[in-house]
C-alpha cells in the first residue's frame, strides 16, 4: 500500500508539472479528488490494509493528499501570473479602441431661434419676464376676461392639476395654456410704461398633429404706454417676421377673437411647403398661424390696476416652434422634440 501511495504521488507530481493551462489542472484535480477519483478509490482499500501497517499508512495518505492539493494550487497561481505578465508585455492600448470622433455640442434649433427673437426685442427696449408654469385659473383665464363657465375657455384644452391633498379647490390650479397668464402678473408688478417679453413653456391637452404639440413654447410681448395702437402692432409684426424669417416672408393680419384683446388679430405666415395652395402641414389653409395678438382689453388693464382711460397696450403671443418650421423647412413640429440629431445637425 505504501508503495502504491508513493507511486500515485510520483505520477501526479509529474502530471502537475507538465500542465500548461488551468483547464488541464482542473482535469488532474478531478482525476485525483473527484467522486470516482484515485484518492477516493485508494481510501476504499484501507479496510484491507493489515492492522499493524495502518498507523503508518493513514498519516502518509493524508500528507500526500494535501501535498498534491497544494501542488495543484501553486501551479494554478503560476499559470495565472504568467497570463498577467503576457498581458502586460502586450501593452494593450485601450485608447486606440475608441475611434469615434467626439461630437461637438450645439444649441437646439428652436433655442437658437428663441435667442434671435430675444435679441431682436432687447434692441427695442423689451425685458424678459417669468410667470408660473403651474398657475391659478384666475391668472390663466379669469383675469383675462374669461369667466368660469364661459365658452371661450374651450379655446384652450387645459390640463388641470389634481388638487387632492393640496390646499386648493378642484379646478383652481392648472398648467398654463399660454404665456398670456403673465399679462396681469406683469401689470400688478410694474407701472407703465411697460415693455416686457416672455419666452417659455406652455401645456395643452392637444390632439397632436404636424403643427400641434402638447408642450409648446410661446413668445409673448406686453407693451403698455400712452397712445399705443394697432399701428404699433402692425409695425412690430413686420419688424419681427422680417427680422427672423427674412425680408421675403409673406405675413398677414386677420381679425381673430380672443377675450382679452379688443380688437383681436391672428398673424399668419404663408406656408412655405405648398406656397399657399394648401397642404397637410398648414391643414389646407395655405397659411400657417403663427401668432394671436391685439389691443389689451380695458377690463384686463383694470384687473392689472392700470387705468384704461390713460393707458393702452398691445399683447402678442407667437409659437416659436411654428416659426422654426417655416425658417428651417421642417414639416412636422413633433420632430423638434424627437431627439433626432441628424435633423438638428442639418439645420
Ligand atoms: C394664445 O395662446 C393667446 N394667448 C395668444 C395671444 C396673446 C392673443 C396675446 C392675444 C394677445 P393661440 O392659442 O392661438 O393663442 O396660440 C398662439 C400661438 O401659439 C399660435 O398661433 C401658434 O403659433 C402657437 N400654438 C398654439 N397651439 C400650439 C400647439 N399645440 N403646438 C404648437 N404651437 C402652438
């Protein structure tokens, strides 16, 4: 038995030395210590060993068993180290694996356009004003001459805030539908003469199509002074559209009803996609509605604490995304929020 154990030791030490890979070592380990391995088989022969030999054979068996285990583990370590060394020698340069050129950041086309608009009106002495996105129906409707239950509220598909758990009555809070909510905030904060502009987000429960978004930007001006008239509105419209869309732009003013202006006007730009013939982008009109405008209603001036017998004003709300459609020839307003970098880079 003693000889047999020594023979196994000799044979497997040689095998371990010759092994070149971790896989080979796994094989040797299984041959030795697996369920049907050499070591197990050997221990099954112990009962046959004569009693007087047993005190010697037992410790020898254990010593050789743990010796072989250690040899295997040491050899594993050596193979692993050799592998790391090889990796070091190859001097892998990971920086070479990224051949993608870094992209240059740029402004979103609508942001670019909005900056141009703000510059244009800053030159005329207008300053920026900010009003709440979540506002009361008082500022969004009531103070703008649109009382509760008035059918004019249907002109705006409104998203109301769930006031459950808030200190507000149901229907009192909403996502502003237009930047006109800023009108009375401005009047209550500033004394005339007033030249303010708002350029910011609005929200509507819209039926989405090529020219309607649920989250849209508006640019609004509020100009209040003595003797302000529709002539100022006409002048500012031309200054604005020519400044942004170029001298060739064809725009028109037509009568339009808004409860907070009197008289009211719609401002349209000729549809560049069909040149006025009517297409899916302009909804068959031949013109794309760009803005609503008019002389601020005397009741609204009063709500803002301004005497309408002394002062008059104009207000004007434009959709910059609609202007961007005309300026950049983009057929669908939804593309501006699509995250399509190819489109943004082409503009
Ligand atoms: C208004 O929102 C009025 N507050 C405008 C106004 C201001 C009138 C001051 C008088 C005085 P209207 O809903 O028509 O009006 O919207 C104004 C402009 O916003 C439209 O002409 C259009 O350019 C843009 N717009 C309106 N709805 C959308 C929409 N769903 N998606 C993209 N742009 C829109």
